[in-house]
């Protein structure tokens, strides 16, 4: 198993998912707040006190005003001083509470966003450090999609739970104050209010569970499809094919079908909440009837004053509303807590413990050995690589050839340790490569892949693949010249400091396919690693142009170890050895001449391709 979760697994369809619970997730979020925005804790306390006071302040003000008015109405000597004094005090209290509440809520609002942004950065850092092999597994992709949603907005997941906890604290404070007052009036009223609130809350929680199970748990694959379609239809790299092959209507139909999948689920979700709203309103009608019934009885039978009647109507209404809100938020907090579970489950994924790893041998001579190596992709029925035994010695150049699907790229991914072998082992100077830290092991290689991606950074940073302060622009310039981009650089006003792409800078420059390939070669030269790997980086070139490019690059790297991957044979003659792959197996190994003399798979492939490499004079083969 390539990874494990540190926590105890829940009985979930995904064994990597963990349910932490509301309390543990609350502690988790408080720690994040303390780490990223410690002043927020003080703001939350101020907001709770001010926000709760505002909800019952006017109930007491109304009572005192009515009491004073009643006294003055029956008094011969009209004294407005008590009323004026009360109004001044209440106005000051109201101003203080409203100011505190406004300041706290305003600062709390963007502080929650700040904490969420920091959590998002943690997730991005996690993705960037995860093993490549994990990123291709459907369960991991679904977990990442859920983690992305868990920090995707202020009403869900991480930020949603923080905001809900804040609202629950205000509601709980109000309930604590109003409960004591109503208890004095009639304990039975409290029991009725609690009973109705619990019934309403139970229906709310039932709705939350159905919504989660029937909608949100089944949507991640649809979100991934939507994201892919949006990227494909908006990516300039696909623009030519879409237009020339008339794919507009087909893609639009496909995207409409995927969007309909989501729309159907979202419609079902809204219907569930419509039923919940109708039920909640019905419960509120019952509450209001009970409250007024009890209070009218108290006025008629116990001579309750109008002031107290007003006070208890306000307190009972506030208690009921806040209790309903608290219980509803309790259901909501459970939903958001489950989304935080999604985030934490993803963040707790661990590839392996590298504490016992050993340093890479300090030497200039690295030998790689594949011993009985087999590899099978997850979910595949056949092996992509079968029982491979091969040694790559220092300073040697190996050409790995074969038709598409022969296993060439998988071989490279195993060598680079983007994948770990299913069976067998790969040795570096006699030591299993699993004993080295991946990051240190990666430093041994300078790869050039078939598909070249540019970053929206200056050209020199695209070559160095490092921070600006760590980039040697002069070295990047020399590598670009060696890779054949001199004319392009001279045509740019800012030279190697030119911004690439127009994502961040409007004056950014894009490169052609051939220019991208040359920039990728410059990257490999800049890294100056002991081993150079070229995985079909010239697939877009014609065979003869590919041969010349390989030949020039071979001269650039000198005595470094090199692996050339191609389904064409233009790189083979200047290599020390050739490995011929067919259906995941290395069927032949040797020099160009020895394999030709055998008359096997390599020779037959060479004969088919040879017509493209004949020189104008004679019939000698130029290459393949």
C-alpha cells in the first residue's frame, strides 16, 4: 500500500476517509485561527457579547418603558425624568452594543476568509508535495475534489463551520439569558418550546443527511468532469483542433449533459429544503399559539402587568427563535463538519515515512539496475512492464524504442520514481531507490517530457524552474542559446526577462510548439543533473529533424548518462545500447549494429522506417 491514514478509518466506502466529529473539528479550527489570525479570538468574544445583547436588549427596554408610562398615566404629578433617564441609558447601551457588533462582525468576516485562504494554501502545498502516483488514483482525485469544495466558499466547509460556530455561540448566549427568565414564568412553556424545537431540529438533520447522501456525496465525479470540460474548451492548446474538426456542437452537448447531471442533483437538493422550510413554518405557528396562550392566561389569571407581558413575549419569542436556530445550526454544523472531515482526511494522507531514508551516495558515477521489475497500473488487468532486467551504467546512452503503448514512458516513470514498482526492485549503486528521499532522488535527473508546459513567469525562470532570487539569468541565457533559441531571444525586447503567457501579464509572450521543446531542452541543460532523460520531446517534429536535434543535444550533454525515448529510431545510432520494448517487455537489447544483424523486432521496425532516413547519395541509412 502506497499510503495510509494516521487516524482510525470510519466505515466509509472510501477507507481513506476519516470522521473526526464536530468537537475535534472545532478544536482543529480554533488552532487554525490561533495560528493564522490570533486577534480573531478576541473579536469573536466581543461579537458574541454584543450580538446576543442586541437580541434581548429591547425586550427589557420595552418592559421598563411601559412600566414607567403606566405609572405616569395613573400619577397626578407627571414626572418625565425617569423616562428620559431610561431612554438615555438605553440609547448609550444600544450604541455601544451596535458599534461593538458592527466592528466585530466586519473584522470577523474578512478574518474568517483569511484563515480559509491559509487553509487553501496548506492544501495546495500538500498537492504539490504528493507522490505523482497518488494523483492518478480515482479515490485520491475524489478526495481532493471534496477537499477543494470544503474550502471553496464562505458558506461551506472550513469557513462555513467557523461562521456557524460563531452564530451558535451567539444563539447559546441568548438562550442562556432568556431561559432563566421564562423558567420563572412557567416551566411547562419551556418544555413545550424545547419539544417543538427538537422536533423541528430532527427533521432538519434528516434533511441534511439525505442531502449529503443523495446529492453531495455523488457529485465529485461530476465536478471533475465539469472542470475538465471547462479547461478543455477554454484552453488555447485545443483551439485549433476544436475549430478544424468542428467539435463545437459536440463539446457543447457534452458539457450540457454534464451540467444537467449537476442540475438534476441540485434540483433534488432544493426540493428537500423546500419541504424542510414548510415543516419549520408549521412548527413556528404552533410555538406562537402556545406562547400567546400561556401569556394571555397569565394576564387574566395572575394579573401579569402589560410591561411583563411585553417582556415575556419578547423573551419567549427570542428563546424559541434562537433555540430553533441553534438546533438547526447543530444540524448545519454537522454537515459542515463532514466537509471539514473531507479536508482533513485529504491532508492526513501520507505516502511513506522517510525518516529512515539514507542520503544519496556522494559520487559522480551512478549506475541504475532494474531487477525483475514489473508494474501494473491500478485497476489494469495486464502489466505495463513485465519482468524487466536492465542495467544503465554511468556515462552511457540508452535508447528505449518501441511502438506506442510498448511501455517506454512507464519505464521512465519507474526510473524517475514517479511510480513505485509493483514487483522487483530498482537499484542505485546497489541500493534500492526506495531508501532515498524522493526529493533528493529527483535531483539526479533532468527530464524533458513530450508535453511541455510553460509557466506565467519570465523566460529565465521558466528555464531555471526556481525562485527569481535563485535564478542565474546569464546561465539561463546560455542554455537557451545552446538549445537553439537565439533568434527568438534577440527578437524580444526584454530578452530572457520576457514574461511568458498572458495569464498574469498582458504583454506576455507565448511560444510555438518547437520553441517550447527547445526551452524544455534548455531546462535540462540548466539543471545540469547527472542523468538526462528525453521522453519523446520531439514527437511533433519530422523524423530527420528529430535526428539532428538529438545529435546536437547529445553533443551538448557530453559524458552524462542519457536515456532517449522514442517510437521512432532517429536517436539510436549515437547511443551505446538500445532496448526494444514490445507490449511491456524488453524483447531485445544491444547496439544498433548487433540488433540489425539479429533480424528481429528492432531490425523489422528499422526497415519500415529506414526509407525516411536515406541520404540523397547512395542507399546508406542516415539513422533509425
